[in-house]
C-alpha cells in the first residue's frame, strides 16, 4: 500500500524522499527545485503544498466531465510569489500510446479563483493556462469533453464514465512529484468506482496518489459495472496472496462463466509472474470494456484497460484471443512499467519521448503473450509453432521489412505507426510484429548459447533486478545488448546488427536448428499471375478503386496508382471485383486496365508476375538429436 502523505502536513520533502518505495511505485525521483522545506520539527516550517482534484459528471449524456483543481500552500514552490502567476499544463500524450494527441483540445470553460475570489487567467500555449495570482490558495475549474471510447482517451455517456488521467488532469512542473488527492462524485445513479488508486479511509470515492505520474497511470471506471475478484500467488513469497479486481463494463448483454473466467485469469497471471519470479504489486485492477467493435489495451503500473468485443467469450477461438490480450497487457506491468528503456520514465508529458527499443517493450511483450499462454497450457506446442510461423510469414511478406529496421520503426512510432497511409506497408515494419519475431529468436539464441541453462526469462530477471530494483532507472540500448549477451553467454552480433538494426530476411535456420525445428515455405505455386494491388468499391461512384499498391509488384511497375478508378479490363467494362476480372491470367500475361485518374481516362498496360507471397510452417526435424530434443522440450515446456 502507498504511504499516506496526508498524516502529517509538516513532513519535509527531504523526509518524503527518504520514504521507502512500496511494491507498486516507481523509482525514486529527484525533488524539483524550490521544494525544499525547513525540518518538520521546526515551528517555522511552512506547510507543504497540497493538491486536490475534484471530479464530477452531473450531466453524463452531454459527455462532459467537470474538474476542479485546488492548490494550497503552493505559492513558494511554484514561484508564484516571485512571478505573480502560476502556469498549469495538460499532457499532450499518454504513456503507452506513442502519439501526440493534443488532449487540451477537449478542455473548455477554464476559470480561476484565489482565496475564493475570481482572478484573471488566460491560455498561453496550446496546452498551458496562466493564473495571475500569488495567493497560497488557488482553485481552477474546467470541463473536459470525453466521447472517444478507447483505452487511450476518456469517455462519458449515460451508461458509464471512463477516464485516462492524462486526458483529464492539469499539473504544475514543480508539484508533479508531490502527493495529491482525488475526490470523485459519481453521477447520482452510479454506485461503483474501480481504479488502482489507493482509497482514503472513511472518505467514499476519495483517493490519493504519491505523485502526478501515479494519477496519470491509474485509469478510472465509474458506473454500475460488474466486478469479479480473484487472487494470485507471489512466486517470490508463497504466503502472499495478491488480490485482483476485474471491472466488467458492457454496452449490451454479456454471456460468460465468472468461475471459468476468473480461473483462467489466474492461470494467465501466475504464468506471467513466473517469468521474472516476483510480483511487484500489492493489488491489481483490470478494467474491461466490452463493445460491439474494436479492441486493444493500455498498460499501467498496477492496472490495465482492455477493450474487446462482446462476443469475446462466445467461441474458443475468440476466448483464446481475449486471453492473449490479457497476457500482453498484464506482462507490461513488468516489461515497460518496470523493465524499461531510459526514455520510458520519468515522462515528459509535453513532448515525444524517443527510444529505439519499442521492439523490446511492445514487440517482446507480444512474444511473451503467446509464450505465457503456452506455459499456462492454453496453447499446445503445435499451436505455438503455428503462431510463430505465421508471425514470420507476416513480416517477410511486408515490403517495408526490407526498408525500415525495427529500431528505426521504434524511433519513428511518433510519426508513422499511428498515422499509416496507403504506402505504409511498403515503407515500414511494425515494432509489434517484428519485435515479437525477434523475441522468439532472442529466446532461442539464449537457450542455445547457454546450452539450455537459460532463456529469455533470465534476461528479464537480470534487467528487473539490476535496473529497476537496484539502480532504479531504465537501461540504455548498449546496456540492454550487454545484458542479453551476458545471459546468452555468446556475442549476438547477427541478432542485433541484422535483426534489430538491419533490414531484410533473417537467417532463421541458425536459431531454429538447435531446437530441432526448421522453417519451410509451404506456399503453393500459384497458377494465376500476380497484380499486387488491392481494390475496393467506392460508394460514391460504385466503381472499383485502388486502395494499395505493393512495392515491386506488377501494378507498381505498370504505373497503377492508389485512387485510380478501374473502368475496364481489356476493353471490357468492370462490373465486378478486380481480382475476379483478371483471374486465370498467367505470369507474363499483359493486362490492359482503363482507369480514371483525377478525371482523366487513361490506359495502362500491366505485365503480371509470379506470386511472391510466402507461407511458412515450422516443422520438427524427424531425425533430431537427443540434444535438440532436450532443447526443444525446454523451449516449449514439454515434460
């Protein structure tokens, strides 16, 4: 449990910084300038700054949250006495979703008061407001429009409220590391609040956080949702049971077995905890939104928000897909929230936080989502091999894999990953999908390099113990590479130079051969020629319109463009889907497409090529050696 910072307002900051970090807090951060106080036992010591937020939603059908932020005893810390004003800011992005989202665009009606009297205020930058006062008691009020139902934003309607702290709460730079209180007033008919924030005793719907980072990192669900509970064991302390809460919101009927669901949550969570061998939390909260469409998740320090379809439990395939999402976001409480590159905390909420290692933070978490389900018994070894082979097929069929390294993909997440266009498949590779493949290869490299004594889990443990627990910071790219090679017991030159920092196909055989497995392309030779363009019906014209062109394909070489409307194929008017119109043509055949491009009709002669797409399968070697069989068993937890 978090230390209560409200028990003594005269605690000095120096004393605050010496408080031991509890299991669910991050590394100690240096106190910002201007916050040092006189010793607590000095009668002249000023009272420490206190921040209180009040959140209400009196008319949820309008989609507006109402926020009040009160700063007490803050004039000295904020330099308001010297400057005559206080500047407050809204984050422009939220950790875990690497895009500048400009949350201030949803703020309205900003007003300020000092000692209960209105004072002048103005917006001075896109995400900052200035309050002209040097008083020790300042209150600001504003409204936030919340109508994007996603894990990275906030949402409010007449059925529930959900908020991500970065979208809702202002902060002051000098006060970010200080304790705060949040008072929530739910809509009159709503009875529940679910959040990982620590409740204040004897104060309904009132919570405290040791700093702004924790407030931002603790999403909140408000309404009349169902809640499930279960406990997991801490592998580092057999006597410790860690309570877990699942807040279940649905915008329609939801059919599931609570007993089965909580039992399977428990299996996934305990398998995930076995990787590092220690659970860093005293409790954990899942917020699960069931919708008619969409999906995804966002990790937090000791909670997560998941969004899934309402039919997630309707079939075994859907259910296993949902458990994969659970495993991914839950494993983030280690990988990203504690095992992290230096750029991923403490955060700069006003600017991009660049790193070359999202392939590790997100991609290797994608690797672990399936590896966790395998060790928990949800995937058979054969199913796991199919998943890995499909992952490899996906990246090797993407032209962008030959253009962009996964390190570059990580760095450019801020401008490319969340803003794809029709050329993205040709010019980029996903740090999720390729990172997952690299996680598999790194796991195999460590397994074979250590003669089966270690695997990827040992690397995670080293990073967790050395950097999170001991040094209380993230690691650099070079420190990660040294740690990986230390655990593998061998240089990983090919992995880092070609896999992480290079482009193009990898030498998969060197990774799979030691465990007695081979990667085989089983794509059947296609008789039809390959165009390499995707088309869809344009609803405004009723015509087939090109939506994507594959780099190096017949369409690309023949000059077909995205946006071209295909009017005819070989002088015959196109009335059906484009692939059907060219079916039966062979590689080497020339097809004439008549297209409308920007109002001009023009013919294009396109020579079809052989289908370049691959389809991989992982096969167990029939004559594997005893050593290979032993490594295979350790790799896939075969007993």
